[in-house]
């Protein structure tokens, strides 16, 4: 047999073998498929109906049925929006209860509005050191006629301050139109820490009780530095010289009462003039090498009788009254009023005030005014507060007003734009819209 014949037979056998294997595989797959389908059909036919097992169930319990959303915001009247409470003709200050603590002075039957971080001097302290009790009657000619348009300006300021995230409950405002002699305010009789605005009262006390001291070069220089530079060391000297006191170690009870009487005499001077809720008896710090109260200056704060020490305090209403009397020549007398106003004058020319490190313009009312406006002011600040008080006159003299703002909260200290913005807003109102 030839080799070719053998090769062909091998190929044929191999092909038959492959075809046989394919046939067997086909039959196996077919049989498996039939068996699987048979099992599936049997399982389907034997499975009970879902509806038959759940004849008592509610139709489609998973269907979402919307319910009223209890978290949907429904606007409510804002309880913090300032609504002035007063006679339409005569202004009566209104103070929201959530802002202050009302305490009754048993000696005088008067109610004092006190901010939550403030403690006042008991009226008995005055009588115990030999000072007469003073009626709380307002004896000044300060305008109490209310003007609704002026009040609208104040209300807009309050809303804007709140929208900027500053603490509205720690804000006090007084606004006086000197042309119409009308008034508007917000929390203006709440006692707050005035910081260096207190120096306005020390200036008036000097002129009102010891005017001869002003002739002394040392006192003249100290007065100028106290008002124009807000110098605490100069203020310390003015207090010592006008009251006949000096700082030092603690005193025994008898000597302290004598010393305390002289310091309280500064408050008594203004109380006799009808000023209420005022304490200007304490020095301001730091000065020289003195960083804080010690000895008798700490005794006056009565730290042992209450966790909250007594500090200086007054109201924006009091400050506005003081500036009004200076402006109208009623503070001591016309000449002294003019002299005091001259000390308060500030230049608004940037090339002049920006050279001064601690000036009265940057971060305060003056920064929001045009350079040709007139500004007579005294600011005050520390790390917890930012205050300003000013007489402001437009270049043409048509707008003339007093603005006092106390921001007794760190949010005001940190925001150096808030007082300039308030000042600009009031100025625009007073010179255009108002």
C-alpha cells in the first residue's frame, strides 16, 4: 500500500472521530437544555399566586403618599424688629426686654436699663459717703420731640447692622437733627461701657468745677492730649487734679469712703444736671506702666461683692445730650462750650489724619464722610467695643446733626467698616432724602 493511501485513511478516521464527538456533545447539550426547561416549568406551575397569599393586604403599601412637611418655613413676625414705642409728639425711649435687665432703684423708685454685662453703683453709695440723693427728673433742654423720618433712618441702620452679622442687641444709637431739634434712637437708654467717650464728661467736669486749672500749662496740655489724642495718662492726671484724688494702695474703710466720695462727685455733678444712669468715676487703662486697676482703683469696682465688677457706664442718650449742650452753648457757659467744641474738631483730610497711628477717623464716623464736611467727635474702643459720638455738619451747613453709636460687642470692634458705613448712610439721608 502506497504512503498516500495510508495518509488519506488516517485523515478520514480522524474526521469521523471529530464528527462523532461533536454529535455526542450536541445530544448532551440538548438533553441538558430539555431537563433545565422542564424543571423551570415545573417550579413555575407549582408556585402559589402572590395575590392569593396576600388577599388581606392593602394595595401596594410601598406607594409614597406625600404628607404635610412639618419643617416647611412659615414666616412669622420678627420679634426682634425694632418698633418704637412712644407718643407721636413726645419721644419716650423704648428698650426691648431681651436686651436689658430692668432693675428698680429702691431709693428713687426709678427703673434703670442695664445691659447684661453691666453692674451699676447702688444709689445708697452716694448717701453713705455724704452726697445728697438726686431726683431723676430730666432738667436739660435736650430735644425730646420725636420725628418719624429720623426714626426711619435709625431703624434702617439697625436692620443693616443686623444683616452684616453684628450683634443688634448690643447696639445703641442716638440721632439728633440740630436744625429741627428732633430726636430718634434705638436702645438709647441702655447703660453700656463708653470706653474713651467718657473723656467728654471729664472735659466738661474740668470746665464746670475747676476752670482755673485750665490756665496751668500742664493741665492745658493734658486736656488737649486727652481729647485730641485720647491719651489715658493725660486723662488720669485730669481726674486726679479735678477730684483731689490719686491712685495708690488699698485704703481702710474710713479713708476709702473719703476717697470714694471725691470720685463719685463726678457722677453727682451730672446727676444734679439731670443726667441718669452714669458712672465716670474710674480711670481708663493702660497708661504709663499701669496696665489695669489696682489698689483703691480696684476697690472702687467692688470685685469682692459680685463676680461682675462695676465699670464706667453711660447711655448714648446722655452723650447726645452732652454734645447738644456743647453745640448750643449750654455746657457750663457759651465760652467754655465753644472752647470744648474746638477741642473736638477733626480734620477729614486723609493726608493729615492717616499719619496719626491712633486717629479718630479710620474705623469711625469720619472715614465715611466727605473731606469738606465738619466733624467734632470723640471715639472710644477696646477689644470688646467700638463707639463714636459726633457733631457733623455738611459743607453747605444745611445738614447739621449729632450721631452717637455704641457697639458693645466684639463684632463691632472687629468690623472696622461698620461705623464708617453707618456714618455715610446717615450723612446721605440727612443731606438728600431726609
